[in-house]
C-alpha cells in the first residue's frame, strides 16, 4: 500500500509538470498577440515553466551527485559540505525543488515523526535507512522554518520562488504602458515582501514596521521603474539603456524591500546568535546588519541579472529570426525559467546560510565570553535567512 501511494504521488507530480509544459508549447500554435494581457493562462504557463526548469536542474544534480554513497545521517551536519560552494549548491537544489510544494500533510508528519524517533534513539529507527532519514529531513527543512518551527506558507517557500517569479519577471519585461509597469512592479514587490517575511532569520516580527516596509518597498519599486522610463524619454541618448530598466528597478526596489522588511533585524532587537556548542547567546543588531547586507548582495543584486538582463539580450539577438508573436513569448518564458531555475541556487549558495561572525565586530555583551570548557569564544553563528 505504501509503495502504491508513493507511485501515485509521483504520477500526480509528473502529470502536473507535464501538463504545464504542454500548455506552454500549445500557446505557440494559438494565433494571439504577443501582449501578456491578451494571452489566456499565460501566468499559469509561466508558473509551470518555472517549476519544470527547477525540477530539471534538480534532477540533473541528482544524476551527478547520486554516484557517491549516501553519508551517514546526522541532524546537525548537512548532507553536503556547507564549507564548500559545491556542497551548498547541491543542498540548495534540494531546498528549491518545487515538488516539495506537493508534499501532503501526512507525509510531512511522518517525516517529522521519523526525525523525532532518530533524536530519541540516537540512531536510525529499526528498518529505516540513512537515505530515508535524509529525505525526511529534506522535506521538513523545505517546509518548516528553522527558527520558528512553524510551517512556511507554500507561496513563500524557496521551492516556490522560481515558479512564482517566472510570470512576474515576464510581466515586468513585457510591460508596455505605465499602468502595466506599475501593476507588474506592485505584484513583484508584494510577492517579495511575503517571501522576505517568511524566510526572515528571526522568530518574531512587528506588524506595524512590516506594513510600513511593504508600503516603502512598493513605492520605491514603482518610483524607480516609472522614473527611469520618464528619464529615458527625456534623454534620448540613454534609450539604449531601456532594456535594463526592469533590472535597475529590481535591484533598487529589491534592496529596499529586504532592508525595510527585515528592519527589526538591523535596526531593532537584532537576530539570535549561538556559540559553536549551540548555546543561545542573545540577540545581536550587528549580526543582523551583516545578515541583511549579505541577503541584499546575493538576492537583490546578483540574482536579478539572469532573469532581467539575460532574456532581453537573447531576445534582441533573435529579433531578426524570431517574430514577436506567441512563439517569441514561449521562448522568452523558457529563457527566464531556465535562468531562474539554474541561477537561484547559485545566488543562494554564494554565502553559507549559517554565517560565522567574529565577536570583535559585535556588541560589548558578546566580548570575553567562555564556552563550557572555559575557552574564549572568538566567533558566533547566526541564521542569515534566504
């Protein structure tokens, strides 16, 4: 019975992705205009394309990595070496796999129970393999927030980032009027606020600052996008930069979005830090500043290059051979989905999620601390968030 249920879930997931991909290519045969607003179901098609691209890269990773034996299971250590970029990349491919969005509640509960039994016994429960334990941990870590211990809303999980962002990027790149531009930027920043909130490094959040941050981030996104468009109209010499306006709007608004949404971490109480033994040492505002800065660099500045700059350059190079109709739209969706699916793990793997911070740059209360053996604590650790 268990084998049948697993096969059934795999068939459901495969059918979902295959139908999404079929719908993308079916759109090319429909005699409709290239405007996004005139293509029925285009957001759904883009979502499916993003999911398919991410699953493809995840499967490619598995084919490369599975040649090695599965390491002995551990609740503390990662399956992959997190001190190395490659190890973080492999782990991130597992974290962003959109198939975890389809994990039902009972399967999550079963995975949590398996891990609890491992903790209680100090070893694998009878009949449970290391591979099953690693899979259980993968499911739990993809769905449960590492600090709060609560389920992350599906729309805000990192496994939903690529499927959600493909239609958003496509809308921003294809916006032809100020209203479309404003709408696309508003939707993008609304999603970013949700994503930044649920993937925050701290356990609590003040709602008034959060809503204020949302208003400021959305206003800055719209202001940058609309202002850049007006500047290009006023200065014809800058017209060649037109294709980069969405990227400039993204990095400006994205940076302010992260900073505003996580203001409590760098301008409030800070983020929790621990020593190398896992002992809680309190909250640090200085560590919070570093966490937010690292997130801005990787998420808001580096990542948008690929879905917001690469597709326009590719589409421009294909302009002489590819007419700007439904086929061009499908090609652009595929390029955006591939760019996001491949480069999101890279962006998130540049720096470790658990950052090590020297106490010399922290507040006075973290100076001259000792561990349980009486040794001086020279560095602390904190979850920087994603």
